[in-house]
C-alpha cells in the first residue's frame, strides 16, 4: 500500500484503538510544513497511533527513517500494526517517554511533536541538539498552555524562526434532511526552522 495516497491517508485506513490520532487534515498540513524529502531522518514525538509516522515515512522513502517515540503500550502496538499495514520498513519504534529515548538518535532533518507529556522544554532542548541547520520542528498544540510554552521557548531562542497557524476543521454530517457542521477541536501548528 506504500505511496497509494500521497499525503493524506484517509483516517478510516488506520488501525485505531483508544489512543489519540492526528486527523487527516492536520496530518496534511503538518507534513507539508515539515517539508520532508526522500532520504530525510524524522522524529515523531508522542506518536500515538503512528498516523504521522506513517505519513512521514512515505515522504522519506526507503532511504529515510522515521523514529516514533511513544510512552503508551497500546500506542506502540498500533504504530507497529499501522507501519506493517502500509508496508513501511522505515519506521523505528521507541517505547519511552521523551526526552528519554532520544539519546541514541542520529542527526535529524525534521521533528514532529504531537504529545510532550509536560516535558516540552527538555524535548525541544534535545531536538535542537539533534536537528540539522535548516531542519524543522513542527508542533501540534491542542491547549493554549502548550502553545504559549512553545512560543515562549522559541522567542527566547536565537536558533529558530517560526510561524504559527490555527486550524479549525468542521465535518458536515447529514441529519435527516439537513447537513450540519460538527466542529473538531482547533489545533495550533507551530512550524520552526533552525537557522543556526
């Protein structure tokens, strides 16, 4: 199945459980902002079901690698199952709570952060050490607190330039003879580029 969709695998194609999953529209924007190319080395922190890991692995290709860090045992199983389903041999799973598990990683072209477990600053510190100049960190923030922590970190650093977008996705559902919007939670996407 590798490469069947390009960017934006339908949500229904992923094996799911009770682990949060980044939805299709947010994955598309995240992967686009990350600018992942063939041969890139990518880290996905708080990988959940592995939806972003799988999308990134398809973009990185056989010469690239995605390291997926997840602390939840159910998530570890789901990442493995989804990588197998999509025929992805370039997803390496690390069962740890970041920044643990980041010590032995190679230099990185991109870092995707979807979950930080209240350890955002040490994760960003370690990611910055590993990230190549010109590499990108993309954070998907659900809460205002995580967003502000990220922005304060980036403002205090001279290593990055960054941009922030807020995304609100509404899905329409048929209710009788009407079509009604069902809003998803808004997401803040912070795209950071290492300039030094």
